[in-house]
């Protein structure tokens, strides 16, 4: 067993808060990833006309 600390795959921080798709992320990098996913998801819903077109979706 290795005693190396797990690091964020984006920035290298050792303060891991989430494992997303089996990859470790710190809070800052993980929240950016989740925000990007939510924006893409909402954009797809808007494109499919499942949410009203007057709702503004922020840029990622």
C-alpha cells in the first residue's frame, strides 16, 4: 500500500472533497465541473423546448 496522498486531478490539491466518475476533485475544481454539467443539461432542455425559452441560462 502506498502512503501517497490522493490529489485533485485538475489542480493537484490534497484537499479532496469529491470523487466524480472515479476521479478525485477538490471543492473548487469539482464545483466547476458540476456547474458546467448543469449548464449543459439546462441548455439541452431549453433546446428541446422542455423548459420555457424566456428562462436565462448562465454561461459556463
